[in-house]
């Protein structure tokens, strides 16, 4: 009787190994492969930092090209409460508005990533999938990266090519019909049409693919989560404009 023991079982890894650099480029061309790799090794920090840096650059170019103080002042004068405000109050509002924009626009990036990933986590679990919060972060950041890069290119190009006195920050993204509405158009209609954005739909496609690959969901379940969140965003955006009268 032999005392030799059977060799231990070896498990061969089948998940694709993709470096961070390859992940950042392949998400544009082979997103399915990237999301399969992100399920095994979720990463999000570098992509999130890129989105943050792009947002900071977009904000900087906007402030350099546009007189944000004058823009905020004009909007305050068109508000229903303009008659009750003194000149000192308006000037204080302009200063606060400029500082708030410079701070909160970039700050919205990590907040949106954290909140969006939490919604993805809840959505996947509700539909019977399996996902961890770190994986949900990876899906959100990498589905946002390609449309974010393209949006930054378009945003900066329009800012640099258009005359500074004709720039409207709400109409810089020429990838949605809201950007082509006239100044006299209903703000609610402009807000609604702005939600039908080609880059946003591109991000939704990537998000649905990511949730399907990473969360092990059916295509129907993944699209239900993505479209449901988009509809909530539409209602919030249009509702805000309807209530406050400005985008």
C-alpha cells in the first residue's frame, strides 16, 4: 500500500487579468472584457481621480472664459424675488455663488460616485444579483469615464471657440437637443430635452453592461436599474426648474 499522497487540487484562475493602464484604455473599446476583470479585481480610484481632475479643468476654463459674477447677477435679477433684494444682498449673493460653484462643482464628483455606487448596490441586490460596494464603485466610475472624457473635450472646445459673451454654461453640451433651444424657450422644456443626451445614453449603456457583468444580472434587470435611475434624475431636474424657475 503506497504512502504517497495525491497532489493537492490546483484551481486555475479564469478571470482576465487587466492592468490599470489597460483598463483605462480598454473601457473605450472592449468594455465587456474590462467589467469582467473588474468583478474579480474591482478598482475605481484612478478612474475617479481622472473624473475629478477633468471636472476641475472644466470648471477652471469656465471661470477663465466667462464672467461668472455677471452671469449670476443676471440670473438673480430674473428671479421672482429680485425686487425684494437690495444691491448689497445681490452682491453678496454673487460672491457666494462664485465661491460655491468653484468648490461644489468638483466636490460633486466624489459625492456622486459614492451615492451612485450605493444605488447600484441596492439595485443589484433587489434584482437578485451579487455585488459588493467596491464592485459597484468600479461599475459607476468606469461607466462614467468614457462619456466624462468626451464631455470634457466638447465642453472645453465650445468654451474656447465661442465668444465669451455668448456662452451659456447650461447650453455648452451640444450632444442634447436642449442646447439648441432658443433663449425664449420654456426652462422646463429645455431641462427636459437636456436629459436626452447622447453621452448620457452612452454612459447608461456602459452601466447596464457593467451591472450585468459584475453583478451577474440579466440584461433586463441591469437596464431596469439604469433606466429607473435616469428617470428619477429627469424628474428631479425638471422638478427643480419647475419649482425654482432656473436651471
